[in-house]
C-alpha cells in the first residue's frame, strides 16, 4: 500500500544472523553452512561495516574448516578491522575464531590466550552471551589438556549465563560439553545420562551433527569403561563415521577412524588399527588439522609394538612425547611411558625401560594430586556460587524494591494528574492491606518454623525440610547425609558464665555453621545445645569433610570478648541415607547414635554410622 514503510534495512540479515549464532538452524553439512552464509552475505546493506564484520566472523567460525593457517590470518585481519570500527562483539568473536583455528594448527594449549582475551573483552562489554561462548571454548581446551575440574567449572558457569540470558538452544548444546567433562573426570554415569539425552534430542530434530558427536563421546566412554564394552564402542564409532561421511566432515571422519584404531589396538588387531590410522591421516591431511598428533603417534606406537616392531614403535612413542611436551596431557603421557617401557624391555634396553617406569610412577602421582585438586576446585566453586547467589538475590531484592518504589511514585503522580476518585483510592488501600496481610501471614509462618534465639530452623522446620529432602533423594536416587552436633560441656558455660553468655555462644556457633554450609544445606536447633544439619546430595565421605571443617572452626572460635579464656568444642555424629530409610527420623536417630559414640570416645571428634 502506498505510504507504508518497508522493513528497516538489514532486518533480514539480522534475523538470519541471530538464528545462525544461536544454533536455531540445523546445519548438517559444510555445504549447508556455506549456503546459509552466502544467503547472509547477500543481505548485507551496502556500506554497512558492522554487518559486514558480523558476517565475516561467522564465516570464520562456520565456513573455514579446511585450512587452519588461512583461518588464523583471516581472524587477525578481522580483529584489526573490528578495532578500527569500534565493534567489540566482532573483535571478541574473531578472538574465538583464531583460537579455534590455532587448536588445529598447533596444540589446544596455544588457543587459550585468544579464549581468555575474548572472555575478558566480553566481560568488559557486559555481554553475557559472549562470556558464556568464551567459557565453552576455553572449557573444551582445558578438558583436552586434562584440567577437567576447571573445564567443568567453565561449562557450569556458561550454563548459568545461557539460562539467565534465555538461550535454550545454546544451553542444550552446552550440555554436551558438561557430559564430556564428566566423562573425562571418570563420572561415567552422569556423562552417559547427558549423552543419551542429547542423542534422543538430536534424533527428534534429525540433527545429524549432534547425533554424531554423541556417538563419538559414547564410543570413548565405552572405550574407557573396559574390554567388555569394546564392541559397543566400535559400534558407536562406526555410526559416527557413517554420519560424518554423510555430512562431509573430514575432521569428524578422522576422529572416528582414530577411535576405531584405539578399539582395534585394545582388541589386538594391530594391522586393522594401522589401517584405521592411515584413513585418519588422510582425513587430517585434507583439513590441515594437527591437533591429534600426540594420540595419532601413540596409537601407531601401540600397533607397531603389538606387531613386534619395537624399534619403529619407540620412534612413534618419541614423536608422541614431543607433541605431549607442548600439550601437557599427563594421562596420555602415562600411557605412552607404560607402552614405551615395554618396547625398551623387549629390545633388552632395561635401563631405558626402568627410566620410563620411574617417570610413569611420577606422572601417576601428579595425576593423583590433580584428582584430589578436582574435588577441592569443585567444592570451592559450589561454595563461591552459593555465596554469589545469595548476594545476587539480595541485590535483586534491593533493585526490585527500588523499582517498586519508583513505580509507586509514578502511579501516585498519574493519579494526581487525572484526579483519582475516592473509589480508586479505596481500591489501592484494599490492595495494600491484602499485601500487608499476606506478608504478615508469611512472617508468622517463618516464625513458627524458626528458632527465635539462633535464627536457624527449629525442630518443626527441620523435620519439615528433612522429610522433603529425604523423599527427593529417594525419588532421584541421590545421596543425602545428616549431621547431629552437640556442644561439649555446654552446661558448664551456663553454670560458670550465665545464660546470657550461653545464649550468645549458641548464636555464634549457629552463625559459624551457616558460613561453613552450602545454600542447599539446612541447619536446625533440636533443643538446648543440640543441632542437626541436613546435607542433600552429599555422600558420607563428603559429609565427614564438612563435619571436620565445622569441628575445627568451632575449636578455633574466639570468645574472649564474652569471657577471657572461654573456648568451646563440638562432637558430631554422621550418617548417610540408606535404601531402607523411609522417614527422616530414622536418619536423625542414627546420627544421634554416632554422636553418642563421639561423646563416649572423648568428645571434640566426629563419628559415623
């Protein structure tokens, strides 16, 4: 119709670019990606530098998969142009692209500077989605390098960003990263659950790349599980290979051949393994990908050693070690040293074999230390996340209050301008009264469930929360632990220093416990100086660590401002949920029994049943 305005210039470009960036369009083959990118290019308004740069970084990430060296140069030119135009989002994405090409060109570790730089720029620009993208790029590299706990922290942090930004497609895609991190941490049950779900979703959407990636990871998962699962591992790699061929992905075909080679080496089919490695090499040559050089040489060495050619095997192992010195993957290095020592032994070179075995022991010790640090890293992340969530809720509550106050002021002014009638004022007053009554009811409910002295849950509140936590744990079959705590010789405190001092000690003890617990945990006062802590999702071993942390903190609690020389200690009893437990009272009773054991054993200690 004459006079009607058409869509703004670039609207079609923006719509298609958004769909591509969020993964809303299923790209099955590289040809599909190039076709969509060409459509995008055709819709760039003439002279629009920013949309031109947006197209270029998407082409860098989605369209350039066969020449990593060319991709690095392309990304560097894009970064320079983005800085000239002042387009921060483009500069960030070119950092991510250059990092991804650098992974294929040299080693994954060399990509970290670009991913870190992109994340820092995204934080500075307050672009939550790009921060999350950068965390997934970096987490994938850390996982490859064996830093699985750091990788999982990055993926979980990215998941929070995707959820808060309302990006369901990217959130689902990131679940794949979390599954891989769990696999590499050895948490196979969690990893398989994620991968089976992603396989199902990929099948429902006919998303071949997602199904292929799930098959690959399930193949590696079965490969790591043991010889009984080699047949299923091979089936997964064959399925992934077929899908990789159908979508024309040389990189994925090479990875599938590599997985099949590992299966055949474990089955003792060494000639078959070399054949698969040859096929993998052909695919890698096509793409210019050098990122799997360490594993490639390691598998060749295993195959040649299996065929009795130990001289050639040692040469392969030496090549693999040269790659590993750059990547720093200790798990692969331990495997290499084990196999190379056997080849040295077969050649009668006992000194070299012994040297490799000694190095292997040291590498395993380093891996054990890393495994111990994983738990510390994840627990620290959980506690930090809990504190941040509390702070964020407080900030959100303050912001909501300010917004409500501002909205209320604006409403009053509007009513003043239109001369609100008495009936309108009455309605506002009635609504306010209803809200006030609702708040009063909620406050009374909280008071009924809270111990007035310490501010923690009372017996009623604890039992209410405990029953719900137990039923939830039984429903999803997760662990749950309960601590029973009793302040040692607390009657002496009341007798020697008076009840006001005793009350203050109880309050400080409660506050100290709250600082030591996660947000999902719940502490309650059962009466007197006896307290109970509910720890959802917590095994007996983890609960023991928490109990010891509380016990040590209580022993170090300074109370000199109340009474000089006043010190307290606490005894703790721990129990974990058992299959036969049907009521929360059963766990409390068992924790109390453990507590009495701690008392009889001399107090200021932790016991479990």
